[in-house]
């Protein structure tokens, strides 16, 4: 059976972009024809500073978010990265396979390190190598992610290919990125040319999964738009990034295509469309946020779920790491 792997960083502010670009699609991929493995990637989160107390809180909250959104911890393997040490162990091997030049070309590295690269953590630089290990330690074949992770997935393929070539084996699979749907790149509500992101200083730029109905409605009401009416065909969104973003969000939340949505709302002004979007967003997101809050009342249960998930994950990762060590020539 095909195996799906993906992860989300427990770095706080789980938002609508994470939900539509990742989490909702993780839920859609659950089923008997796929083995699904989902991870809170805390080792990735600490590539930039995380307050220890907040990291622990965000990890549990993210786990609650997965479950509230529809991940069944019996059906999927749901766990925390640092509890499965093979991720970091394989990442070290990959650090020795990947080249500095590959990492230097990564746009996420350039964006996050900013001007002062000398002062960024070594972990931030090596981030894609750990991500390759996350995926390949499961021999995962399908990786659902948002558009922003495309370059890292290409690098994962390069690492798999180079490892196989270097050691003359056909061991790591060449993974397929799964970047599909209307919301592979949800944009900021304040600027339709910028990605909706956890670290945007403006809370009005994103809808957090913990926002209540009033906050969601207010953020949509204040979202940036242009003065024109909505088009009835997709070409009419050309050069209108804010309009496109709100339509994409509507389509993804409604599980409909952008074309279908435009056929319905074409001709409407934003004054009419925004309340429709707010109503849909509240209807879809409120049950998730209230379930998250409920689950967070029993953190011992969350910890049990994570421990059980890690145990199941290790049943897959331990043999793959062992075989990798043998291939590399490590005495065991
Ligand atoms: N705006 C987005 N639209 C669609 N998908 C998105 N993802 C993130 N932002 C969007 C997808 O969510 C998954 C988990 O991402 P992550 O944990 O790596 O978070 P991130 O990319 O660090 O999130 P942010 O908000 O972008 O954080 P900062 O502000 O720190 O850069 C991935 O599949 C990602 O594609």
C-alpha cells in the first residue's frame, strides 16, 4: 500500500493556511487504500528559538488540532518527531550526502535567515535534510504539502537519488509531492501577494484555528479587497490577488472548484460575498476549535496518544535505519 507522510511544526498559531494547505488534505487522504503517517515536527520548530514551555503547549495543541480536524489516531500514525529518534539519526546520514550548495539555494533558508545568515542556526540551514529524513525513514511515497514546500520535496528526491547512487543501491524511493486543491497557497488577508504565515506580526493577516466566530468574521470583514465586483470566470481573477485568495479559501472550505464557486458568486460585490465567506468559515472552523479546546482539557490523554503513535512509528523506522546503517558500512 502507498504510504503518506507529512508534518506540521508546533510553532504556535496553527492557521487557515496550515489547515487548507495541509491538515484538511491529511484528513482527506485517510482511508483503507493508504497508510497515513502524520507528525508534529518539533525538531524542525527549534531551528528558530522556541520558548520551552510554549513548545510543549504548542505540540499538544497541534496534536489536538490534528484530531479535532478529523485525524483518527487509530487509523493514522500520529506522533511527535523527537519521540522517534530515527528521524534525527537518518538526518545525520543525509547531512553527509547532501551538499552545502543545495541548501544554499533553498528559498525558505534565504527568507528565514534573512540578511544575517552567519547568525542563523546550523539547524535552520540543514532543515531540508531533516525533512528528507522524515519522509524517507518511512519510505513514504506521497507527501501532501502546501506550495511553499515544493522546493524542499525536490531536494528530498535529490537526496534519495544521490544516496542510492553513492552506495549503489535502490533503497530510498523517489517521493511524489502531492500539491493539489484550491488552497495550496493561502495568502495573507492583509496582502494577497504574501503567504499567510504563523510569524506574520499582524494577527489580522491570518485566521488562527483557535479564533472564535467573532474574530473570524471580523478578520474576513476587514480583509483587503479591490473595489470591483467578482468575476464569473477564472480569467477575471487575473491581477486581483486579494480577490483570488478569498475565492480560493471559499472553494477549499466548501470542497468545490473555483470555477463552480465563481459561477455562483460572479457579479456579487465583496460587501455581499464576505458575509457568505464568514458564515462558511465559521461553520467549518468553529467545531474544530471547540473540539481542540475540549481535547486540551485532558493533556494526559494527548500524551498517551503521542506515546502510542511514536511506538507504532518506530516499528517502521527502526528496521529502515538499521538497513541504512548496514548500507553505509556501520558496524552494528
Ligand atoms: N499559507 C499557506 N497556504 C497553504 N499551505 C500552507 N502551509 C503553511 N502555510 C501555508 C503548509 O502547512 C504545512 C505545515 O507548515 P509548517 O509547519 O512548516 O509551517 P510553516 O510553513 O512554517 O508555516 P508558516 O505559517 O509559513 O510559518 P512561518 O511563518 O514560520 O514561515 C506545510 O505543508 C505547508 O506547506
